[in-house]
């Protein structure tokens, strides 16, 4: 959404008034989805008054609407660069604008500019090393680049920054899912030592999760899946059979916990309690009218 400006002659010089008028005109063009024309107006405004930060904000937003994710052309890349350049200028004066930071990051990732995104967010991390949302974002960016090992290193940082058991459980669950999904999606491309390494990392987090909450179902279920995926690294061998057997132990435990959870769950609203006849049911034998 564009920022609306109101200009008054009393408070601004002629150039400022002219520039702000163009910004207002661009706002209407943007509302009409005439993004190219809106961008032209904003570029013209900045030529007159290059220090109006609202113009940079609105131009960055407008270029982001012109950018087409997944379209790998020089023209599209140039649009992404224009969008990110103007949004960065806005953030220099408004560093806490989370909406713009998220949009800026999305543009970098959608245009494949991972390193710029990493450089930006690592500086944010250095300023506040315990901000878990930033740590998790960096971990996700590394995963997008295909560098799963560095991604998991950042998840370990997230684990270290977790303030309590619930936070640690959340970090472990993320590590478990990443390792499982990497093996599952990798198929025959992820074999041997790499698959074993992924399995061992994930299973370590399974063990740690169970230490936190032995009755949590997900670690047991995911543990079974990790053992099955890890077994594929071994080929048809005794080692594969051992991994599959370990997986069965986790599967059985997960089934037991699911059954216990079902029994412990309260009856559905309106359902009769066990042993209580439903409304309108026949009376017991010998108690008829």
C-alpha cells in the first residue's frame, strides 16, 4: 500500500510542491493498477526532489508490483533491483518498518539474490543475536540456497537462543522436519554418507524432543519416518534391516500414544457419556411402560 502525502504551499518550496503533486497523482494511478505510469510519475518526482523518502517508499512498492517472480529475464531482474534499491533507501530512515523489510526480503529471494538477503539479515542478527525470528529467517534462506548444513547450523543457534522447553522443542521439530524432508525429496540423489548424516542429525533431535516430552506424539512418528529414510542409505543389507527395526519401535510407540490420546479426549459435544442411553433410546428390559 502506498503512503499518501498532503502538500501545502506554505510549508514547502515550489519544487517540493511539484514533486508531491506527482506523488499524489502516482497514488491514483497505483490505485487504478496503472503501475508503469505510477512508476514514471514517482521517478519524475524524485528527479525534482530526490530526498522525499515517501517517494522512495512508494516507488519501491510500485516496482514490486511490476516484478514477476519466476520470470528470469534481464528486464525483470532490473525491475527487482529498482524495487529493492528504493525500499532500502526508505529503510535507512525507517529501519523498523517490518512490512517493508519482509517485502524487501521476498524480492531478493524471488529474484534469486540470496547473498544480498543473507548479508542484510546477518547484520540485523549481529545487532540482536538472540532474535529468534531473524535466526530462523537466515536458516530458511540458507535452505533455499541448497546449503542444508549451514541452515541446520543456524537452527542450532535458534536452539541455543530458545528461552524455555517449549522453544527448544520447537527448534528440534524444525530440525527433524528439515532432515526428513531433505531425505524424502532427495530420493536417489541423497544416498550413502549424506543420507546417514541427515538421519543422525534428525534422530538426535528426536531423542532430545522425547527427553523434553516423552508423551509427545510427533517425535515418535517422525522418528519412525527418519529411521525408514535413513535405512535407504544402506541398500539391501543387515544394516538396512536394523534401521527398519528401529523405525518399527518408534511406529509402535506413536500408535500407543495416539490411542492413549483418543481415550483421554473428552467426548464430543452432545455425545452421551459411556453407559448412558441416548435421548429417546428404549428403556432397559423390564422397565417398559
